[in-house]
C-alpha cells in the first residue's frame, strides 16, 4: 500500500551511513532533514575530498536542517531558511522528502542549488520538496555542498599528495559524495537508486554540466535537468590567478595551504565578496570562482566532454529564461541611462571575438520587427541573456543530442509583475514553478500567484517528474514535448502562450553564426 512502512523501516527510522535517523511527517510526505552524507570538511578536511560521516550514537532526529555553508548574507529572504541560520564548515548534509517509506521504487530527483558557487543551501524555503514529491510521486533530495573559497579555490599549493583527486573542485566532490549516498541508501526511503535525476539552477546546473564531464560522476545519474546553467569552468591558470588575488586580499604572501588553513571561514567569505565585486576579465562571466579544469577531476572542458560522448547515456533536459540578465541589469547602477556606446562596450567585453556594431544592429532589427523594445537597456538584456545563457545551453543540447536522441529544450517566458514587469522572465523565476511554491507568501509577489501561475506550475511539475520517471517530459496534463533536433530545434515554451515551438526567438541567434563563440563556455 502506498505510504506503508516496509519491513526495513520501523517508526520512520532509517539506517544510513553513520547511524540511524528518524524522519517526521508534517504532511502526507515523510521528511528527513539535516542528514550527514559526509564528514566535516573543516580543520584538517579543508581543501580535501569529502570523507565518510562521523558515526553517532542512538537515533538522530531529522526534523531540523543542518548548518549552511559559510557565505555572505543573502540578497533574498527565500534564499536561506528563516531567521539567522547557523553557518559552519561542517555543512555536508542533505534533506529527503518521500511519499512513502515502502518498498516501491520511485524516481529520485536530486536538487543542486545555485548561488554563483558562493551562496545558497539545499534547505532554502524555495526548494521545499513536499509539493513536487506529492504531485509526481517522486523522492526529492536537496543537498548542501562547500561554497566559495572553501569549495572552489584551486591552486597546486592546496594539493596534499595523498590520494589527491584534484584541486579546486571540492564542492563538486561533495556533490558526487551525496550522489553516492543516494545510490547506497535511497531504496530505504522509497526511491529507486537506478533511476536518479539530477536537477539544478544557475550554479547548480553549471555543476551538473561539469559532472557530465567528470569520470567520478559516471553511473550516478541517468537523467539531468539543467535550468539556466551552461558549462562554465576555469582553466588551472585562471584558478591560480584567482587564488593569488584572494591571498593578496587576505594580506598573505601567497596562497599556501599552511597560510590559508589559518584563515577563519568568515574572512575567506569576505575576501571572496571583494573579488566578486570586481569586473570580470573580457570574455568571462562575473563569478570569481568556478569548477576547475584541474587535469584530474575535470580533465577537459565539460562541453568538449559532452561532445565526445563521455556521458552519452544520460538523458538531458535543458532550458533558460527569456530575460536571464534582467535581474543583474536592474541592480546595476551603471545600466541606468546606458547609451549605445556603452552597450557596444558591454558586447565587446562579453564577446571579444564578435563585432559589436554588427551584433547590436542585428538584434535591433529583429526586436523592432517583433515590436519589442530596442533601447540600450532592453538590447543588453536580450544580448546578454543569449550570450551568457541561451547560446551555450543550446550548444550543450546539440552536443548531447549527437549521442542521445532523448534531449529536450525549454524556454521560460513567464513575466514577473514586480517593479512593473521590468524584470521580465528573469533569472531563477522558474524555480517556484518547478517546486510548486508560487503561492508561498515570500515568493507570491515574484510569481504573481493566481490561477494562471498555478496552472503553469502544475504543468511544469508534471513535466519535470515525468522526465524523471521515463526520460520524456511528455505528460497527458502537461502536453506533448517533442525532442530537440538540430533541424527543427523544437523547444517547449513555458509561459502564458506556451507550447512546443520550432526554433523560438532564433532569428537574433543567427548573428553568432552556426558555431557560437566558445569564449565564455569552454573554460
């Protein structure tokens, strides 16, 4: 019977690595919060691969979230749990929502949160898994992983030489450890260890892009959903440069392990914030720390690995929001009153190999024909969203599609009503629709709420969970979702006038040629 406790589980108690945990059932779904999947990466564990969790005595009550990774205060109140959550290097925990502790084998969906590799947590209210678990009869898992300098600082000085798996990808190693935990234990939570989907947004989806090129992740998931997360990485040289900048900001002679181990986590966070405020180098995105092409954990750019068929068996679903960079533009005082010269300068800096005059003229012509805004601000939102997010995402879909016919693409077009709608379909707006939290008080203002938002949310939840179940997002209530191919480029438009559309909004993409510039997506 659905929801019945099977023979291996007594009173909501499940045995996992380290000991036993007792879940709670605040609704029709069982929930287990703050379950350790690895040991503390603090102290001697800094900048080293994750270790097994420390054993605990008795039964651990799993009704409260664990500490979040050290980070700066959030920009939005729904980005972290309410109040002032504890921060600690001992943060490698996960959370599970399951419709039943029975012997059924439900699809498993493992969420990797975003936050620019410097912020976020799997326990954010926005990622509450109850609604998704209920709607799709799936097991939802959210995880914490190391962030900022503690998670992605890469320098040869940090190599310890003892079983070293690489440098600079400590947060990715945590994600792999969490996926191994899922494979070992999720059956006792009513999940199928042989049907695991990873899904994430922004840095979470970028992480999944990287995992598609990581040998250590092979076989740990069979499906992947990437929401606004192209495959960005740093070369080892770029990582070494960033580590040197961080050491200088901390007043250190150099980024040595001995010196950095003595630096309090809060000081590492503060120094990383300073780096984050500096303009990126030409052709780079404004993130100071990224997964590193270290030659071990990641031996080649994820885009090249996917193109080469490293994870050819993984079914892929990818997408972006129409106006991804609108949120960043809104918060950028330099964007107020931007003129065409400044617009062209931004294009030149973002894509050094492109001709900004040609790009701006082409986008302006296409947008004018549609009756869309052609002012410098509107133009940069369109160009930046395509260049930073959509182009590399479509390139990833095409690369995987060469090996895997079951590849699906979406374009999210719902417009947020806040600030008079100037944010459009901005970055991260699709998340509450996926998790079914469009009516949550803290996000209802962002989504607009109402019957139309709730209907779109339900369709997206059904499509996401159908994909997790079968590898195809088609669902009777959500509608048919054709697979992507290079000729038709069929894309599911998710918005008020949604549905499958061949090559939507692709006229402007022609200016980048058949092979968009690799500057920003291949490391």
